[in-house]
């Protein structure tokens, strides 16, 4: 039973959810975890006594230019305080610079139809954290009587029997470097290491150890060249899954019944969906990618056989046979630059607001 070690407890009071993952958890204090409730017993089918998301209290709805890790944690605490009966918050791992990677789960954690959506794997692409957070908040609203329809089916009906894992901020150390430079780093030793790598911190893509997390997965990793040394981008690390942030997503994907996965990036306006898959996985991947293309208006990558390698999507498709896509956002108005300025957020959101429901639709019908 994979989930026996997961306990429901407050993640902000020192107690932490552990999912039995293999990722690093150094620095985490789990000595006061109280095994009050097995998370596997939780589900979202109970009638709701909750209300809709208090948008005025959530920083993500104020559209800040830099939605930081602290802003994210502020909003996560509000969600935890108000919706503990409807969401489970799991700390996947601690990062080298002492932050957490969090998975917010809607739906039955043992369900057959599970979806993973994550953002900000590349540091400077942090506007995608806001996309995934807004998707989470709107999905909570759907559980509480809100929402619209997709292809004539209510969002609430589409979410039935589907579990969504939202990981809005998968590289919090890197995002802090891109947003705040060296002053965004907590640990003196890590700050010195980052300083020695140099570069334009605003354009930082890697984690705090200089590893490009989307080149740290076991799909063509050994063949991939890239940078030879830790740097702001394209250094693949010492081994597949060497980084706690990547290892966390690997464990999450392996431990749950993930059937579809979406990785958010910038800057572009298209969908990558292929990495050497064939047969049924190829057919499922095309169906999934076409549905998301229809929902967002983003075209599929037309040069899809020119694959990159060692990314999350590549690994999930190739090693696990999970239809997975990378959605590149931010260039909807023809502006190509990172970090994508906040003034483009509304255009990004319009394209991506139905992605959760389109994914559920494709999975169920
Ligand atoms: Zn990226």
C-alpha cells in the first residue's frame, strides 16, 4: 500500500505530508507529525459545505509582476485553511535552498483517472505558476457550485471520477533566483555556488544547483549533451533524477495512477507531445494533444520528430507510456521573451482556463 505513510496534518505548523517518495527531504522535521487520518480515506465526493475561493485574499488574483514562493505559500495556507475537506496538500520534497515542492490534490488519491499538471520547472518561466494556481482555484470553485461547461458537459460532471495533482511551483529555488537574484537565496554556500556560475539571474532556468530540471529525466539523458558544468541552463546534472525536484515528480508519477500529464513552459504558443512513442500510446497521445490544442487554440508542434531529450514529458511518454504534453504559453500576442511580463497573463489565462476540463473530457470520453 503506497499511501500508508501519508498523514493529514498541517504543513505550515511543522508537520509535513510524506508520501513515501524517494526524494530528498533533508531539513524536514517530521517528528511531530500526527497520524490523524490516512489521506487515502479522503475523497471529494462528500457534499460541500465550503464556499467559493476568496479571490480578494489570494495574491495570485492580484496579478503581481512576480508571484513569489512566499506569495504561493500565503495562498496555499488560505486554501489549506478553507478547503481541507476538499484538497490534500502533500509536500513532495525539500529543495536544496530550503523551500518545499507541493502537490495539491483534488479528487480520490487512489482513483484510476489521475492527471498531473505542473508549472515553473524552468525558473524564469514563473508566470506558469499563476496559470496552474488559477486552474486549481477555479477547480475548487467548481467543487463548490461554480464553473461552466466544456463541450456541453458541466465542469463539475467532468471532474467526477478524475483526480488532479496540481504542482504550481516545481522549481521554487530557481524561481527565487530569477525573481530576486543572489538575494533570493537563503543558504550562504548555495549563494556562493550560484555566484560562481554567474550569468544573468533574471534569465535563470535551472535549480539552485545549476541543473536544468527539464534535462534531468531518463529519456535520452545519456545521449544529451548540453552544458558540461552547472549553469543557468542546459546542464543535465550528474544522473537522471539526481535533483530532488525532478525526483519528486518521478516518484509522484510512478506512485499514483497518472494517466495524463501537462508540463507548463514559456515562451511560445504551441504544444509538444511526441517522444518516440508508438502504438496505442501514440494514438492516445495524439488524441490528448488534439483535445488540448482545440481547447487552447495552440497548434501542435509541426516538427515533432525533431525531439529534444531528457525532459519530463519525454520520460513520462517513453518510459511509462503516459500521454504527456508540454504547453508553451506566453507568445499569444507575438511577443517572445522571458520572463513573460504580467500584462500578458490575461491572454494566457483565456487560452488555458479550460485545460483541466478538456483533459478530463479526453480521459473519460
Ligand atoms: Zn521551459
